[in-house]
């Protein structure tokens, strides 16, 4: 039980006054940065990195990790209350969080998000404490074919869901995939699809730009059209009792999504290529797939809030693992943390757990404390966030517009992105009018940039032979499951036809 | 009243003039707005690390009156950053942290119309050498063994790198040409991903900067075979160089800070003074050693000459690849 004694001393390190203070500040700052549309943990960590040179490395990374955590909690807040994803990791939270808010159940959605985040973060931290070195080897076994198979599985969860109009879902995925190819092609080393020779497209289309456009502007237009500005979406009174009953309901109706999100999110987060955004989207897809009531999803299912929220916290802890043990960032935020570690004079990599065990265990200990702090602080602020919703939509709509624009600009400081946000917002509004599902397009633009290069790398490895996806021990089973899921609707259809014919 | 004011002003001017020594040029210009500190690569890579390190040293020692704002503009293999500098509206407040796409991207993407020789040299922070790495489980311990293995595999030997036309691909292309090797090259989107897939043995060898492979090297997973530096590296004294093997080739990643074209002389002098101080400081000197960067201090004229030869070299190297 060596691990336990390391862990105990780690928790003690995290509870030292300076560290505890930094955790509380970090979590609170992160919560608000995450809640600001456009600004996510990446920006928060990058902006505050220089401040950390004033404290010892262990405290510094504890502070940054606390911001990272807080942002994961905070991302849900604007997703639920305004329908704009607070951060890219919280996009899937809007799918059901926003409908719940429109039904006047914003507090239920927020409480579900907070509790799911807490469980996700804690489950991941326990795994992290117990199996870190083992999981690092698993991550190394995931080469390009395995990652591609996993991406295929992610797409399959969205296509094979049934219920939605499948041709339209596929169209939406393809549309997202095309947008994902804009920019620079790593494999050939050439720019491609630089539309109209506009320089801004060299960078590709940022996911957060699409998400703010679609969910911020598009959602706002849609609500205005649906309601003609008449509604106020409210749940006027927030009491401690109300919070408690929401918590009970959250546990009852969200536990399934929470578990799926915690486990899947952690696993996806550990893989160096992926990170928290794909993790949360995949968890949403899987939760919907295994649910007994998939028709509730998209119309305010607490499970649909719990799954992505548990996943993004779980994945953010998971993505620390390849960063610490392999020196490979599992997400954009950990890439910056990694830079920070180098600056503090630490060498991330296989030796870090041995050479700097005090640092590592202090960090792991802080995960537990940060999680606890984050859930308490978050719950305390929920009444404030719900109160915002009491504003009439005629005030809220311009606010959403301003926040979308400011947030979109803050992330990249580029006017080009702002125009894209407006265009995507209008496009999303019309796609919705014609009943095209938007989530698959969003999924595609997240997963496309991972799926495409890994597909091409795999085929380069095998000299063009697609058998590589079936013959490798890990990639094979994943690919087969993905293909079955994609074909499932077709099989169902054939069965039904067969049954009609025999009767 | 009036008199005393005038007297006071006169005194003030007089004293300023009196204390106006040689450093006047560097002193009389200071940034008036936050400085755009563009990074020509994405977050997490070598250039990004360096930019954020430099920014934090400046911040920690309170060396500027306006902050440096690092912004990643890695799009189009640095094309985005190059265009941003070329078209900078306020060249006096626009800086960039470079890697070698500074040379290669304008050559490969002529349509950009970027001529890097018009950019303003500020400070050369160091150059980053390249090393050939294999996994310890391959059993290969010398460069000769490596050559033999690659030849035996007859085109099935897999190496990873950061993409066609990128730094490591230039090195691999040169090595393949010199030793008549047939290598299968898999492009990745960053040096970190390349190192990870070597650790997982998805690929068989890489050409990485030491910083990217250091963790695995120290854990004993990676074996360095050959350095592409001019002389043996201090951190890897037992690793021979390609020059020792009789090929006149060395290759480094440039870690420099450059200013936008058209930056005023006063502004350039201010930044040279600023980053010169960063360069000489203990923080940076420690960083150079720990990340195995080689120092290569140059003044403005030397830098310009260096750029001209580098552009020429890269034009030649790239034409051999394509």
C-alpha cells in the first residue's frame, strides 16, 4: 500500500495553507473563466502562467490545475443558462442543459452538472492514483490505427442512434468534416481549402468559433423566432430546499450518464490525441445509445447533462496522465501546463514519478481537494446564475450576442473569426429550420482533425492496405464494433421489412 | 508664478540633457501599448515554450512598461504568423518567435509574397540541434547498425516526423540521400506526438530536438545514434555527429525573436536591449543548458547575413526533397 502513503502525503501537501489558498482562488477564477463563452481553460491557464513563477513549482501547478478544473465546472454554466457553450468541452452540455433551462429547470441542470463533474473528477483521480504507470503504457499502445478506430466509433455512436433522420445526420457529419479540412494539411505539408484566398482560413476553422456561432448566435435567433421575444424563462425562487430536491432528482435521473461519462471520459482523456472535448461528445453519444429513453435526449434529459459534464472533468484529469508520465499533452491546456513544467525546471516523462514524486503526489492530492472545493463553490453560485435567467429575453438576447462576439474575439483576437461566428450563426439557424441536426456537424469538426491524419498515417504505415484496422489487436475489435453500430439502423430496417413480408 | 514654472521647466530640461549619455537611443523609445508577441507555431511546441518562457522572465523581473502578449499563429505552417508580421499595422509593437518555418514556408508557399530578409533582426536566443533516435528495444546502438537495418528492411523502415518540408524531414531527406536509404516517412502534427509514437514503437526512429526526447532518453527508452550538430553536444558526448561520418551537413532549428518589417530603429534598439538582457540572465542560460540549445549570439548585420545564407541553403535543400 505504498500508493496510499504517497497519496496521504500528497493530500497533506495540497492542504498546506498556501496550496489550499491557491486551490480556492484557482477554482473560483476557473469557474468564471469557464463560464465566459469563448474563454476556456486554455486561455485561463495561458494568461495566468506567468503569475505562477512567484510560488514553488508544486504550488504553481496545483494552482493551474485548479483553474483547469474550475473551468470544466464553469463551462456548463453558460451552456445551460445562455445556451452558449462556455468552453469547447461544454458543447455537449448545451444539448440537454439548454432545453432544461427553457423548461424552467435550469437549477436542476446546473446541479446535475456540478454533481456529475464532481463524480467524474473524483473517479478519474482515483484511477489516476492507482494505475498511472499502467495506463501510460496503454496510451502508448494506441498508435494511429487505434486512434482512428476510436474516432470511427465516436461517429458511429452519433449515426447509429436511430430516431433522428439518418440521411440528414450523415449530411451534417459530412458538412462538419469538410469544414474540418480547411487550413493546413499536415500530411502533405500544404495549405488547402483556403476559401477565397482569405488568410484567416490558413489557421483552419476553430472549433470554438463554430460552437459559439451555432449555439450562441444560432440559438438566439431560433429562440427569438420561436417566441417573438415574449418569454422569460424562469424558475423564480431558489431556496436551499429547492437545491436539495434538485440534487436528489439529479442523482436519480443522472447517475447513469455520470458513470458512463466518468469512465469513458477518463479513458479518452488518457489517450494523448484526444482530450476533454471528444471525450464529452463521445460520452453523450454513448449515454444516449444505451439509454432506455433515448427520445428524451436533446429535450432535457438530466443524463444528457451528466454524461458530458462527468466526462469533461474526468478527461481533464485523464489528460494530465500522458502529460506527466510521457511528456505528451493530452489536450491544448495540458500543452501549456507542460510548457510551464519545463519552465519550472521539471522534466515530464517516465522518470517524473520517480525523480519528483513529491511534486507528482502533491498534484494528485490537489485533484481531490480541488474537486471538493469546485463542487461546493459551484453549488454556492448556482442561485446567482439562475437569477440571471430571470431577465426577460429581450435583455438576454442582446447579452448573448455581446458575449458571443466578445468571447469569440477574446479567444483568438481575430476579426476573421467574428465574421465566421456570425455566418455560422445564420447558417445554423437555417439548418435548424430545415430540421438538420447540428450536433453531428459539431462532433465532426472536433473529431475530423483527429480522424483524418490518423487514417492517412495508418494507410501510410500499411502501404495502403485497409486491413491494418482489422488485424491489430486493439484496433480490430473497436473497428468491428463501430461498423456494426453504423450498420445497425440498416439491419433494423431490413428486419422490419422481413417481418412485414412474412406476415 | 509664471517665472517659477518656466524656471522649473528649464531646470527639468537642463537636467535631462545633462543626464543624456550614450544609451539615449535605447532610452527614448518605449512601447506605448501591449506588444504583440506572435508565435509561429501552435501551443505546446518548442517555439511556444520558448516564447512563454521569455515572456515570464520579462514579467517576473518587470522589464517592460507594457506587457508582451503571446499569441499562437501557427496556421499554414507559420504562414499565418509571417503574413501577420508582413502586414503589421504597428510594426513597432509586433514581434515574432521563430522556428525554421521562417525560412521554409516562404519558399514552399511563394504565393504569400513574404520576403523574410525584410524582417527586423532582434535577438538570436539560440539554436536547437537535431538528433537521430531509436527505441531501446530495437537493439540498435550505433549509426552503422541503423544504416544496415534500414537497408535490410528494404523500404519498410518507418520513421515519423512533423511533415514534409518541416525541419526533421529535411534532415531525414539529406541522410537518406547521403546513405541511399529507402525510408517510409509518417507525418505527425508535432514533435511531441512523434516522440510518443516512438516510445510506443508505432514508428522505428525519429529525428527530434533533444528537448522533445529528453524524458524518454533519461528513462532509458530512447537511444541517440547521431547528432546533426557541428560538434558533439555537451549533453550527449558519446553521440557522433554526421560531420564526423564525413558528410558536411549540420542542421539547427532557429530560436530567434524577430520584428516586423519596417520597425523603427529606436524600437528595434529597445527590443534588442530588452531581449539581450533576457538572454544574458541566469534563467535563460539555465534553460539553454537544460534543453540542450546551443548559443549563437549575433548582432544585426550578422543576423542578416545568416538569414541570407539560411534562405539559400533551404532553397537548395527543399529543391532536393521535392
